[in-house]
């Protein structure tokens, strides 16, 4: 027997044993996957049935009249309270179950399952999203600073606007995946990035000319300010969210989003003046573009379209922020009255 062959045979024997163990582990893995798939279907079906029955019970409770017994009235109130809480419980359950993509994700990704089935993977994706948003905001801030102060070339502006389109489109996809996994971002903050992506696309197609050059520096200065405020927001909001999650007052899949949120009252409110100034700058941009569109030599459709986009951004940001502030002040006054 050649020298060294016994060692090779011994190593091969160990490798064969490990391979047999691997096959057995993989067989168990496939078996568990099949069991998990059946459990997922069972849970989804049960949630759907529970929702239908809950609606029926809710209608019956509304029609129900209590007798003179205080105990009956208390029992009915308990049922009403549990009915209110049950949809949130269903929402939490469905965050860990596969479900159909919404219209936007279906158009972009097709029927790919984007549900992350563990808390660790959800948090990792959310944190990666936050880092992506922060790093790209810093990069775009530096890019716009370079374009504003040092160079004035149309092809660099085109690259900048193309990066903005890519950035906002990527955010919309990532946010949709986060929403599918239980993130509670909703309302205007979902629409904001769609409008911003469209605005950046229109800016990208705006041909070079006197009108473009007139508005260019105003737009870059606005973007510089907005990027600075977003970095400030991200730093402040992440600190607030960390403390509120530690206290159990916020959902772990909540995000730092653009704009003013009610939970940001847990600390300083110094962001409000910065946010309102940015909102009115959007209005100023809109009015400037509308005036520009009335000039006799204005033939570019991009001028009016950009003006409309800035007006939509102003109205959405301003009225949403005012509504949040009003709601928070109202709840604070209610608490003071109850004390």
C-alpha cells in the first residue's frame, strides 16, 4: 500500500460520515420547510376567517343593548375594547406571514415573496435601509455642494439629477418592502418619494438654456439645505426612536422618515423651524417657476411641471406637519386637563 494512502482513506471515511450527516440534516430542513409552508397557509386562512367573524361580531355588539346589570355593561365594554385591539394583533401576525405584493411591488418585482420571516432579518433590513438613506443623503449633499460652488456643467447636473431619480426610486422600493414586513410608515410620507422621483426626472430632461441656468443655483441651494436638514433629522430621530423602543413605546419596525412625527416631541422640538423653512422654500421654488412659465420665451414644459411638483411637495409637507403638531398639542392639552 503506497505511503500516505491510509491517511487519505481515513480522511475520506470522515468526509463520508459528514456527508451522510449533511444529507440527513438537509432532509430534515426540507421537511421543516414543508411544515412551515403548511403552517403559514393555515395561519393566513385562520386570520382571514377571524377577520370576517370579527366584523360580524362587531355589528352584533353595536346592535346589542345591555340590561340594568352593571356586570353586563362591563362585559360588553370589554368585548368592544378587545375588538378594537384585535386588528393590531392580526397586523403583527401577518408581518411574519407571506402575502401578495402590492401593486407597486408587483409591477417592479413581480410575484416575488419579499416577506422576511424572522425578527433579526427584518431589523437587519431596516437598519440597512436607514444607513443607505443616510449615506446617500451625505453623498448627494457633497455632490450638490461641488456643483453649486465649483463647477457649472450641464452633464454634471444631469448625473446629479439621474442619481436623484435612482435614489428616490430605490427608496420607494425599499419602503414598500419594509411596509410589507410590518413597518408603519403611511400617508403622505409614502407619496413624498414618488413625487420627488418624478420631480428629479423632470429636472433631468430640462434642456440647457437661460431658464434652466436661472433656476439651477436656486434648486441646488434648496437641495443643499434639504440634505442638511435630512441629516439632522436622521441623527435626531434615530436617537428618539432608540429611546422610545427601549421604553417599549414605539414599534421596532418604525423608521426615521422625512417630516415631523408626533413621537419627536419626546425631546427637543428644534427641528420644527428648519422643517417649516424648507417647506416655504418649496413654495418659493414653485412660485418662481410659475412666474418663469409666464415669460414669453418660456417654451419648456418642464418649467410648469416642476412648479406643480414643488407646490405638491409644499402642500403635502406643510399640511401634514401642521396636522401632526395640532394633534400632538391637542393630546397634550387633554392630558393636562385630566391631571
